[in-house]
C-alpha cells in the first residue's frame, strides 16, 4: 500500500499534466492558478487509497480523484468571492478573485466544476459522475445553509458542506474500482465517519463550530468516537 505522500505526489503529477479544455482560452490562466494553489489534496488521496484498498491501480482511480479535487477547488474559488466570504487571501496568496477579478473568478469556478465532470464521465458507466453530482449538490446545499445562518444543526450542516465530498471520495473510488453496490455499505459508512472526523478536527484547530458548541474536551471526545467508528467500518470493509 502506498503512503499518503506518495499518493499525493501522484495527484500533483496528474493535475500538473491535466489538459484543460482549449475553449477556455485566456480563462485557463485563472483556472490553473486556482488549481495550483496548494493544499493537502486530502480528498483525492482518500479516493486513491480507497481504490487501492479495493484492489485497483491508481491510474484507474486518478480521473475520479482529480475530479473531486476540481470540485473542491471550484467551491473554494466561489466561497472566497465578495458575495460570500469576501476573502482576499487563500493559502497565503491572493484568492482567485483578488488576483483575476470577480467575473473571471466566477467563470473559473464554473470551468473547474465542468472540467471535473468531464473527468468523471471518462468512465464507461455513469456511476462516478452521478456520485460526484450528488455530492456537489449536497456541498452547495450546505453552503446555502451556512450563508443564511441556519447553523442550529451543526451535524446536518457539516454533513452537507464538508461530509458529502468526503463520502464521495470513497464512493467514487468504489465505482471506479468496480466494487459491486451490494458490497459497498461498510466502505461508505467509513467515508461518512471520515468526513465528520475531518470537520471536528478542523473546528478544533480553528476554534470554531464544534469547538464553540461542545468545548475543547467535548469536541475531542466526538472526534475520538468518530475515529473509533471509522476504524470499525474499515475493518468490516477489509
């Protein structure tokens, strides 16, 4: 089994070689800027690791993994816009809209989303694209709840805004690897817990969300419980 850094290297190489649709013209500069902005590539790494655990080679899973990263990047580009979070910085450099202007950032985000589905549709069946579409809609629905202050149910909010793409990181890999639907349940349960675990840890680090609602010790307890459940589901999948 390859380690996370090796898998991340595969993702970085794939994204660097990714040929964008030529019709984008000059907009491709803003798209590439957003995509090359760094980050841990957590979602595609999970996708590759799941595919490998299911017995598939990375080359088979990489289009799905890259599609997930493109959707995640599109969400960041749009989240940073003045109409939403109004963030001028992203990962210690100007956000896409601050660098290229709001109109170009909107179009770049749109292009990233479409490029993601172009990759997802490279598979012989529609399952990967359908999984990605459902997760993307869930993520957008979570963002809607967030911007309208509907945060009374943190679990529901984060299950949509963050958890959907984590679940899809597992789900897309399963479809790409050819795992029968009847055998997917323990894998998917693992993916659900992984999304929750990531969000809780992120909130602890940012002193936000679960940190505020449950306190440090309470949030840590929730994280430990999610990690234990994820480990149990991982064993079931194996």
